[in-house]
């Protein structure tokens, strides 16, 4: 009699676990959807430029729900170690990254994100 009871428990517990897992997954039933927030993508039509010794500019034509910011690579006297400077996140217009002190902008870049970071 004792043998039959232990076998029944061994078979019943996994079956009960699968049944409960199925019930919870149906009850939770939420599916991931971007329809409420819209589709997010990286900005497109972007351009960068060194605006002068002071820093850089970045601009994108279409934000696509995302955002962008300018990056300036600045160097002390134009030849020292690289110091990276970042502009503010934008969805429209120019983002400007400024070099500090006696550093000079040597190159421009852009960072983009599929999220609105503004």
C-alpha cells in the first residue's frame, strides 16, 4: 500500500505543476506590443561637423521616435590626449558638444538611440 502511494505522488506532482503553469500563463496572458508607445527606431538623415575650435554640431532629419546627441573629440592644443565631450540629447535641431578650456575640437561624431532621451 505504501509503495502505491509514493508512486501516485511522484506522477501527480509534476502533472499538477504543469497544470498550474498553464493556468498562470493563460491568466497572465499579456503580450508584448509596441502599439501603445509607437515603433521606436534610430534617427536617420544625420550629419555632423566640427563647428570650429569650440566644438561640434549634430543634426538628424528624422528622429523616428529616437534621439541623438553630438560628440566632440577634443585635444589639448590639438595634439594631446583625446577628451570626449557630449552634447544634449535632441529630437529636433542641433545638438552641440563643446570643448572645454584650451582643448580644440579635432573630430565630430554622433550617438543615436531608439529611445527618446530628451
